[in-house]
C-alpha cells in the first residue's frame, strides 16, 4: 500500500503544490483527519503540519519546506476532502490530458478560508505513472 510519504511538496512564486499518487493522497488525508492535536508528517520535499484552531482555513509556508494548515475541523475538512476528491478523480477519469487537481485559495467574501491563506494546488498523479522524486 502506498503511504503518505509518497506525496510531494513544492513551493514556487507564492504558489504551494501538494502532489502524489492517489493512494498517498488518501493516506495523508486519513492521517490529518485523525489528529485533533498539532501534528507534522514527513513527505517528499518537506513536511505537512496541521493545527486545529477555531478559525477559518489558513494555508501557509514555514521555513520553505513545511506546508502548514490551520483552522477548525469544519474548515480543515476542505483540505481533507480535496485530497480524497482529487485522488478519486485521477482513478476514475478516462481523459488523461490534464492531471486531476484542485485549487484551494481565498477569494473576497470567502468565510471558509483566511484572507492571508496562500494559494494551494493539490495534484494527483495518474495511478499507473511512476514519478521521479523531486530534489
């Protein structure tokens, strides 16, 4: 079984990207859903940290290698569901021109995401592709 460590993180020009095979994205989602206390898990290219708070979802970058999520469980669910949804899309679609992905970012008037949240793209690899590790 593929685990969360097969997910990859990268940051470029203020945009954060979390990518990986569908099974790895699902594994990361399960881990994050299970933690009410602050947690940090290693992935390729860095780590993912999460802290449950009382506010809206805030996506941020710590020390250039740590993707951080903060917010209430109802708002963190945006991330958890996106990981699962992108994985499912990659496994069920027959159109393979564009990798399945989802953008998570604040827009004016949004009450679910913090205005100081950084843009995040979650990307699923095609289930049968081998992706070389990023350095």
